C-alpha cells in the first residue's frame, strides 16, 4: 500500500432479522451466521477486512440479540482483533452507519476512509476484493 494513503476503517453491519432465507435463516440464527462452505458469511467478511497492511481493526455493529454470535464467530485464527458495538435493538442500516462514523470520529479516525461492508455478502476472492478497494 502507498505509504501516503491512510488505512481504511472497515465497518461490518450485521443486524438483519433473517427473513429472506427463511426457514434456514431465522431471527435467532440469521443469514450472516449460517455456515456457507467452511465458515459463516460473517466470519468470511471479518477475515476479508482483517489485513493490517490495508485496514485498521474492524468495527462490527450488531444488535444485542446477536452479541454471542458476533463474539464466538470471531474466534477464527485468521482474525486478529475486532471491536463490537451493540445496538439495544434493530435500527436498520443508516443509523448503524451513523453510529459507526460517530464512534470512529470519537476515536480520532475522522480523516481516514470508512468502508461499510454487509456481513451477509458472499465474496469468495478476498485478494481481488482488496485489490478493488485499493483502486
């Protein structure tokens, strides 16, 4: 990465109700936490943005209901560290992004770019994803 470029602050949004893949995805076990191939989409998303050369520590925003999913699916050997913000209830995407941006500003990252990633997207080529982000 160009030394003049700042690292990206990845924000992983993970708080949906799991309605679209019912009956596999439910309110108790929504789509991001279902296992696809070797791991969940949530774990794959965190692994995708857990590269110290390009990204700062990922910030996960989810709701209170999914706190244990977010914590325990974060235990992959490929994941170094994350920060989790818990919403008291499902607030939808825009409030989650605003809350994340405010937290990043509070932590002194206001001049660094923020990448908002959904926790339930399937992107198998992590290297191409990073290459695209660098453009």
